[in-house]
């Protein structure tokens, strides 16, 4: 393959190799930048691969390790045990179930393996690159433990075979002939340690010598298997004495090899579960299946060698499927031959009977030793590769840093040594059948997750999921998951529950503690797929006021000056859409590239740090007003579009850097990582004029968007307000009357009801539930305040809003207004002022002339005198005047009205948002 072709192929790799750490610190990069980084990373990975070239072909790298792992202990030492207890029918059913599960898993493995270049780590690599670091890391640990326990299981099986051949018979103090090895727990642990050390030596040398050793063992096992098949036909009927160990005495029974006999076959057709003579436990379908399934757990042996294969995407599907089909045929054939020729006693009580009936017993003994030793090495080297891949990905930080070290040839020697130590610990369990259930549970859990990874990729419908292996579907993935989960709990509910609990703990730990990765998260693809589907189902024509919720667009000039406002609006959104909008005043025609893309990371980092549930929408425009229009038109999608615009207040206050004092940043050890520009100097000109600011409000109202103007929200210390002494609780003051229109003070128009709704929504937020709503009813003498209060109380009852009503006499304030009107000679009457319920335009020039600054100051004083000081105030925001020349006057009167009030929100609503219906 040419260098350019190899580089093109490596571009599709699921992981970037040696450049991953650096790219992990640059999360969320733009698409073009990400593609370039991926290409560069792939080239770097190729360079590292060139230093340690892959050597193994399909047969040596996949077929041979898989066959040896699947044959090993079960074939030579436990197949008779399975058939003897379960009978032929149930044994064949067990094989069918087991191979159905691993068959579905193999299809998933093949699909993932052919969707891109593979690196070291096998199943861990596939799962982590498909499901993300949380699932990948947790399943990687589970798969590591499965391989470790599997290696220990095969070592214990080999010890059992050695002791059976050379051990001193039970009840005797000294042996005769070849029976010279003492038998006890500690002696058998010593034998296992020695055999494990031999495996360690081979694995330390490297994958190449391992492949050569396994090929030699494969030839031996093939010869032994041929000998066994011939022996069933060539050996004459004979009796086989069986020594039954009972502490210090021995009891002898006799099993029979009958040759092919219909009576023997009939006797062995049904189940006959008895006591396992090695553990003394009563066997059942689930316990026998747990032992038998260990003969099927070797399907990942070839995948574990993915980092050493010449063409892993080519070799893994072909090699694994070939090995699985071959082992299935051999198991079924041997099960039938055993049932037709061996008595149940022989099958149940002599695990080494194949040696007794063989035409050449020493060869069978050698085959048993070779197969189990090879399987132990396969699991040990597989565990070391998984541990090395986990360490290299830095998911567990310094905990696995030692496992990164490799030899000059690229062999992860420290990972091999660490795996060997863990296997040595597992050897203390003592008996093969004791850990068989745990090993099976671990492997079933891993297989279920491999199927889950393939299912997620298939359901996500990502265009780049194009495996060349097409013989799978989401049905096969689901069947594989279901089969694995059902068998896990049938075999051992305790082990299955403990494994799932441990997996969940690992998931949570990795989710919160592991660094971010650039592998891609399948959850994002699935979420996108589902969100698109549900957005299409969200029909704006079916909107109803009962289900209205605020959907906020908060315009932010510089986040440094508005972190508390961002947090406050997050409380106001009530599970609705929340968008942080920003306008950059530049011309794209004069720029070489989009200047907003580099800023995107800073804004997303801000959202994460402040822990607000918001989207970010940035735009370029020649003016702020044009930019806000763009965002109002384009923000959101389908039925999720902003219906409320939130602006900071336009005044002369010098901006303060609230971000530097925010707890989310002051508690961090590092300096502010966000790339926002410094704040505007107090003497520097503003980016927009008062006229343009009021024009933005007018534009939003014309577009039927509700408007909120927030003043001095940066002085709101929410944490202090809501955690101070419970008596009295913090309050929220609500003024649902248009204080700038004293001649049309109504409490039930659309804007007033919207203002009430927003105050209620804030009170419903978890952080504000202790606060109490206080509603102020402005009354004049002779206006029957009792009747007005009753109507307002009934309205609150109908709207299910709990609030305290406080009557506020404002005759003196209103008197100032009418006095100014008489002085101007333009008396106003309520009949002249139209109701604003439907958001109609107001003749503000007349209104502006009728409301004096003296009156506005008096209204401000009236609001200020209603103590104690609240946490926040909600005031009625009148519509801007139709005459744009009056915009500065309008803004000045708003400034006078809210001067010195502390945190204040001016609210104007244009749509009905309350409902008294069910």
C-alpha cells in the first residue's frame, strides 16, 4: 500500500493515537480544525506504528489464538462434566444458546472492526471509540478482569490436570512411580504460581514469540483432537477405575467406556445433575452452563491482538468467524460421541477420562497441558494489552501510569507484569469451578456491551458508520444484548448484580473525573438523532397557553460583567429554551475567516463553568440592533424559538468584572481560562446609543416577543439572599401596574398578567422556593380599595399564585401627575388611554408630555419606601413611543423610575401566558 493510501486509510481511525492527549485539551474545536487535527493525529499514530511494525497474519494472529482459547479447559477437562450432568439434549441446548450469544456478538465485533482502523486494546478499543470514554474505560476494566480471571481459571485447570497425572493419590503419604507431587491447597497454589511464571516469561518476550509458541501448541492440540476422535472408534470397551477423594481416605468407583451403544446413548440423553466431586456442590443447569460457557469466551482472543495484526479490519472478521464455526462443530460432535460411548458415572466423576480411553494417553496429556497453557497465556497477554490501552488513554490518570512503559520493541512489559500480579492474586481462589461463574459473568457483560456499541452506532445512523461487514442489523445486536443479560442472571444473580454495580461505579467515576476525549461520543449522535425526530413532531400550530413556558434570549455584550444576570435568567426559564446571544460588530467581507468560531469554545466553557442550561448563539452584524434582529429571527429551531428577549439596562454605571469574583472561577486553581476581552473602560464610548437600545426593545415588541430589562442584577447575591436567616424569608416585590401611566392603572391586562407569571416562575425555581411574593396594589382614596383587593385576590386564586397583597396609597404621587397636567393645560382622562391588552401601539408623545420627571421621582420613592428591601423587584415596562425622537426621553424616565431600587426587572408581555383551565 502506498504511503498516501495508508495516510488516507488512517484518517478514518477511531482514535488518534499519540496525539490524543494534546487534542483532548482542545475540546470542542470547529469542524474544519477537528478534521485537520484528526489527520495530523493519524499521521502521528502511523509514525508510532512504524516504530513497532505489525507482523501477525490472520491465521496466526486470530484463528490460532481463538481456537486455543475456546478449546483449552472445557474441551479436554470439562466437556465430559457438561454432558454427564446435563445429558445430550440439554448439552446441545447449552451449546446452541452459548453460540447464539457469541454469534450475535461476533457479528457486532466484525461490524465495528471493519468500520475503521483498529489499534491495540481489542474490545476495549472498539467500545471506547464507539461509546466514549466512560463506557470504554469501565468496560475496559471489566474486560481486563475477565481476562485476568480467565487466565487464572486456565492455570487452575492445568494444575488440576498435572495433579491428576502426577499427584500422590488421596490417603497415601508417599507416591509411587510418577505420582510424586503432594496434593494440598498450598502445594497446588505453588504449582499454579510456577506455571503462571512460565506464561509470564513467554509474554514478556513479546507477541511474536507468543504467536510462534501458540502455533506449535495448535499443532499439538490438533494432533490430540484427531487422536481423541479416532479413539472413540478404535478403543474397545473397558472399565475405568475412579478414585473419589474424601479427606484422608479414598473411595473407588468404576466408570465404563462401552464403545458405541444405543443403550448408553439413551441413558445419557436426559439430564442427571449430581454433586461436583471437586467442590462438593450440587450442580444445576445454570452452574453447568457457567462452566461450559468458558469454552466460548475465547472469541476476543484475536481481537485482543488487534495492535499486532497486519490488517486487523480484514483478519478479525474472517479469523473469528472461522474459529467459532469450527469449535461449534467440534463441541457438538464430541458431545454426541461421549454420550454414545461413555457411562454417566465416567463422565461425571472423571474429568480426565479422555486420557484413559485414548489410544495414546501420553499425547492426550501433552495436549491438555499445551491447550490450557496456551489459553492462560492468551488471556494474560490479552489482559496486558487492554491494561496498556487503558493506561495510554489516560482515563485513570496516574493510577495506570506505570502500565505505559514498553520495551524497545514496543512490548508493554509493565502491563504484562501488572496483569501477572493480578492473576496471581486470583489463583488463591483454589478451584476452577469456583471462579467459573465469575469469569462467565464478566465475559457476558463485555459481550453485551460490544453488542450495545454496535447497536448504538446503527441506531445513530451516522453517515460515517459504513462497515464493510454487512451481515448484522440492530436486531442481531438486541438479541445479543438480551441473551447476555438473561444468561448473566441465570448463572449467578449475585455476581451479575455485583458486576453491574461495579460497572455503574466506574461509569460515574469516569464521567466526573476522566479528562475529555476527542474520540467522539455516541451519546451525542443518538441525542441528535432523537432530538431531530422530536423537533419535527413539535408542531407550533398545536401550542396552547396551558403549556406555555418562557424561552429566553439573553443578549450579553461581555460575560465578564454579567455572570449573575446569566444565572438569574437561568432560574427564570422554567425548563424552557435559554439562549445566550452575542453580537460581534465586524464585517465578514473584510475578514479572512469567521472570527466567531474561535470564540465558541470560550462561550461553551462559560456555560459549563456557570452550570447553566443554555445554548450559545453568536452573530456578526454592522450594528447591535441588526445583530439582535438576526438572533430573534434565527435563534432556535422549529417549535423551540425564543419568545422573550432579555437585555441588561442601559445606564452610565461602570461595568464590573463579576466573572473574576464568581465562585465558579475563584475556587479554581488556575486563572480564568476563558478568552473574553477586558471590560470597557468607564470613559470609553459604548457600542450602541440610547436611541438604538430603545429601538431594540421596539423591534422585539413588533416581532411579538416579550421583553425583560434587567437593572443592577449583578448586585444580586442570590446565595446570600436565599441562605440568610429564615425569619423573615427573602421577598420578591411585584408591581403589576404601569407606574408611567397613572391614569390607566390596570391589573388584568396582558402585560400585567405576564409580569405576574414571570414572578411566579422565579418563585417556582428550586433556588427561590423559600422566597415570598408580595404584590403591591396602588389605590386612591374613594376608589373602593376593598373591592379592588378582592378582585385581585380572586385573580390570584384563579391563577393558583400564592402572594401577599399589600395596599399602597398613592394619592400624593398621582396628585403630582394631575397637577402637572393642569399646569400644561392638557388634562388627560382615562377614556383617552386605550387598553394595551393586545400590545397595540400607544400614543407615547402625549403620555410623555403628561408624565413629569417630578412624578417619576415620586413613583420611584414610593416603590423604594415599601420595605423591607426585597431580593428582586418586578416592574411594569411600558411600550416605547411611536416617535423615535422620544426614545432618549423614554429611557431617561425608565432610569429615573428604577434608580436606587437594587435588582430590578422591567417586564413587558405581548402574549397571553396564564390559564385558569385544567
